[in-house]
C-alpha cells in the first residue's frame, strides 16, 4: 500500500515538473547580437521568466505575419528589421494587442511581453536587465526576416516621395535613389506645426475644457488672417482628451516626419495622439497616456518638447496649475520616446497655470522658455546655461509699447515666426466674455531683442471653452 502511494506521488511530481517545463523556454541562454546587419535595427521581444500570467502562450505576429507559435515564460526572440514602421502583436482569445515601433538602422529595442497581457516598449536599461535570464524561443520560420528583406523591392511609395520632396531632396535625386535601389532614408523631421492644412497660411489649434481639440483654418492671409469656424478634431479624427482641459501641442513626437498631437489634461497627465497617416491627411491613433498615466504634474498639464539635456533625444516639458514647469527626460529611443516618471525641477515658475512653449527668444542658439500665466501676463525665461545643462534667468514679462502685457484672464502662448521675416512673433490667448480672444503680437524689434508695439486681436469666432 505504502509503495503504491509513493509511486503515485512520484508520478504526480513528474507530471508537475513536466507541466512547469512545458511553459518555460528551453533554448540557448540570452546572448546579445553584436553584429546587427547593415542598415537594420534589432528588436528583442521577451517574456520575463517570472511572468504571472504564464498559463497563456499567445502567438506573436510581426506586421500581421505569425512569427512565434507560442510565446512562453522566460523566452525571447530577436528580430532584424529594416527602418520604418513595424507592428508587433500578440493574439489571445481573439483579442489582438498590437504595438507599433519606428525602427531606426543600428538601433536596439526591447519589447516586454508582460502583465497585464500586452506588449510594452521598455527602455534599454530595463530591457537589458530583464532579458538576461531569458532563453531563445523557437521561431516559426527562422531567417524569414532575412528572406523578406532581400526580396522586398526598394521602390518608394508616393507618400515617401512626398516626404522626401518636403525634406528638400530634389526630384532627380529621388529618381537616382530609386534606380540604385536605395532605401527610404528617415525623413528630416520637418512638420509645419502652425499650418494644419499645409497651404502656407498659419492656422490656429486650440484645446478646451471638455478635452476637445479645435482647428481654425486661416481663410485670409498671414498678413490679414481670418479664421473659419472650428473643425472639431473629435468628429474628424476621434481626437479628444478623455479627462478634459486639453492643452494641445503639435509636434513630431516620434520624429517620423509626421505631425502628432501631444496634449495635457485636467488631472495632470500627458497624452499623445500618434499620426499614422500623412501631414495633409492625418490618421490619429487613439489617446495614449504617457507612462500609462504615471507621468503626472498634479493638475492642468500643459506640455511642450525640446531636447533639454542635449543628448539627441527630445524631452518633455510640462507646466501645471501651480505655475511650475517640470521636465521628464526621454530615456527611450529617438523614434519611440519613453519618459522617466521622475520629474526634473526647472525652477521656472509663473503665477499659476503655466503653459510653457519652447523657442530661442534671443537668437543665441539656445532654447528659451516662454509661458502664459493665470495673472494674464506672458513670461520669458532666458537660458543662460550650456547645451547640456540649461539654466534660466529671472523672468521677464512681455511688454507692448513699453507697458507690461496683462490680459484679464489666464493666458496661453505660442511663439512663432508668423509673418516669415525671421523674427519671433507671439500668439496669446485669453478667455473673454462668450469668446476666446487670440492676439497676434508682431515683433517690431530684432531677432536678438524682440519688441512689440501692438496687441492685435485675430478675426474669428474662437470658442469660449478653448485655450491655445
Ligand atoms: Ca493653413
Ligand atoms: Ca510623428
Ligand atoms: Ca534629451
Ligand atoms: Ca536663447
């Protein structure tokens, strides 16, 4: 009797051990690929060994093509890919969970397959640490990537040609590149953040209390602007900040040459709407909260972007309700930014509701910060540091005709060269009775020392729930 019991126990143990191993990767231990094939990037996808939801082994696809049958615990797989957009997805119970990356040649990326069940791009620091315990998974068709990349034609798509042209590449050169079979180079990041419909005339983009984003197309000229009724980005592009108080900032967030919408929100988080269409016909992905909502400045986030520490990666600058401005460094990748959730205190502070905007105010080659404020003024902070460690002067306020600009309500500000004379002008918004007032201040001073003589109200019916 005792013996039978013991035997049964042994069988049970064996069974458990077998079950355990069935869900663990058994291939060679992780080894970093040292030689990334020329002109390609490498993406490591891994699932930590201690993955809690380990019972599931979803299929992994790259651009919709199944690449790994069963993604199991402690497994990893490296993919070599050509520059451009690539979608990775896992499928579980009919639900597809995708993530899109913009691959750059020579770059290494880490995607974690973790809890809750999804794919997450992680910083190189975290990725290198977590993948160290993983083992190589069996790919569905080894070397398929290589074959795919070899047979692929190098003809440019019409959109790529458009991007090349817009980047200033002459048409003859594009043809020559096509003939030589050259690949599409990364477009020079050059969007027109102030010209929504790309007709050469400046447009106005505002946020609102409700979280909606409005675009007012300029139907006049840059000299005599006149604005059409609001285009609602919610209806056209499904763009709306769910938590309200959208403070939009048009930027090429992932540096793919296409404009994206970065936006603040009432609870102090920052969202991104990534453009997968073109600049003229954008198609925005759904709202994505940066760091899954972990990136938080308190209330009323108002974001902008600049390479704060001069390392080649654009960082995030965010103002808040208390008038403070924080910086979150990009610890990810150029085309796939990831931000530290720990903020850097900049020392920049206005009366309240800081709306920072980045511009080189005094044309000395270093970026400066301008900001609106709850006291109705506009502040300028001159960068007196160096390219790696910005340091700011005591604030100056914008003057009009030698008098301090002070509007009745909270201001938002955009600094831009409105009339294309090479000098920085200002757009300032202020909530007024039943309407949003937007004012243009044309620089009558110099590039080094902007001066303003007139506060010119822009013609248009700007909705009263909005701000720049
Ligand atoms: Ca326009
Ligand atoms: Ca973009
Ligand atoms: Ca940086
Ligand atoms: Ca400067």
